[in-house]
C-alpha cells in the first residue's frame, strides 16, 4: 500500500474549510433531476465535437432542468467551454443532438435559440452608455422603445446600475462592467443564460461577492443559468448541480455536497478541494463495511456500498477535516497512523497540519481553533497520532 496525499492542482482553489458545499438548491426540496416525470429544458444526446484529429467533447449525454444553476467544471482544455458554445450555436457538433424545451436546435443559428451568453471579456461596446449596452439586443430585435426602456430599467434596478446609466464602460470598475454584461444578458429574458467564466477577470474578494449576486439574480428571475468555470470553489458555491469534465468526458454529475463527500474517482477527489488518498488492498467485505490492509501494518475500515472484492486494490479518500490529530495514541489500531508535524498553517478559525508519516508520506489534517489564543497546542516537530471514524472515508476504485 502506498500512502499519498493528493496535492491541490494549480487551479484548485477550493479548500476544505471554505468548501462547505452548497447542499441545498435555490428553494427547499428543489431537485427536478430526481423526478422521472419532468423533462429537462436542455438535453445533450451523444454530443461529440472533433477538431481534425482532436476530440474536444466525447459522446456527452446530459440533462439540465429548468430553474437550475448548473455548472460545467473542469481544468482548461477539458471541453466545458466547447460544450457551452455548441449550446449557444457558435460551434456545430460533429455528432449528436442538442434539444432545448423539446425542440432540436442542433442546426439553428445562435439568434434563433432561446439562450443568451455572457462572455468572460464582457464584450461591452465602449462607445455606448450602460443603458445603451443593456438595451442593444432588444433594439436588434426591433422591440418598441417604451418596452426597451422598461426592460432596461428593470435590469438596471435588479443589478443596482441605475446610478451608472449614463456612464460608458471605461468609467466603470471591473465588477460594475460584469454587472452590465449580466444585465444585458437577462434584459432579453431568455429561458437560459450561458455564463462562460464570467467572474475570471475579477479579484478574489469581488469574485466572491459576485458569486452570491449571481445566485440572487438567478433565484429572483427563475432563469436557468449554465456556468462554465475551472474554479472549484465557485462551482461549489453557486451551483445546484455540477458536471465535472475531464478530457472531453463527463466524469460525475451530482450536487456539490455529493461530489465533495462522495467522489467517484481519484481525479474528482483530488480536483475538488484537498484530499488524502490511502492506497491499499481489500482484506474483508461484510455488513456494509470494507476493511483495507495498508503499508507497514496499517489497517483501515470504512462504511461503503462500493462493490469490491477481497484482494482488490483500492484507494481510501479522506478529507483533511475528517482526520483527528492529537498527541495521545487512540485506544484502537484501526484507522490510526503515527507521524511528525512538518508544517502548520494558522488560518484563524482553523489550522492546517501537514504530517509526515513513518513511511515518509505527507498527510493533511485540519483542527478547529476554539480557544482565544494564537498559541498552538500542537506545533512543528511534534509527534502526533492521526485517526478518523469508520464513516469518514470514501472507497475509490477508479
């Protein structure tokens, strides 16, 4: 057995203490994907997109329901933006169909689709005022002037832009420009709003504020939002469900809470937040539990319904906040590992501990700081014990 800690990827900004996944959708009990009688508003059927010999999206089948805030999540080049652009009509699938509200729109041009897209660059017209930018699409459709004024005013009020109505984009901050772009997208009252990395140009604090603003607007309008992002924390914050993509393939589609607590593969476990993965061999399967033999005599046990067999190599994924750290050896040898503290990160409410175990592997554990002191009861070079309850781990076979 090899004990390993899945280190965060370069773009993995979600950390466990903040990753508190959004486990409830906009309204209580909102889970249309669980109702077999409900038809999705968007259906991708076997969608494939090839660019010469490169397969950007590979046989994706996915349902998205009305009023969802749905996130397409993955690293750069995984195919998420290509999938969104095919829905918008800017790319044509090589194979498969796209159905919106029961209509096959695969061959329709962008302007005939009931969607509106907000780009990362915002694409505002520099010579137009805020109100003119917001009303541009409505003027293109030939809407009467009084109706345009009404729609524009409604959108500006919703995004608190009335005071900037006469300003031009270069007179606005990045956050204000982002709101103008969103106001323009929702002014046409499309059934679906597509958001392609919409907050990427904002600084961290403003981006966090904008995430909650997006949630508020989506819940207020009842519009279906589909967002593309590589930011795990952003997806976990705003989405009712997340589709994680890797190399053009859907790896897992679930709520933020399910993806965080029950990742299906090592890739997802490592991509969403921080995780420790303990490799081992199944030694026993009984009573809804799996026992795993690890390196140097370590023995692990976890509750799991994963179908595995004795002798199979598996991984046991543990989030850092699930692991207890202490000076005293627990009474049992099950789910217990000794080690030495190598690094400590004090983050106010919690502390990160990086512990080097006897086999030389690195494990991350979290501990809440409940006392009003910055003194650490456990510090550098301390010998410690790591342990966790039987229901803390997730067995990974993929």
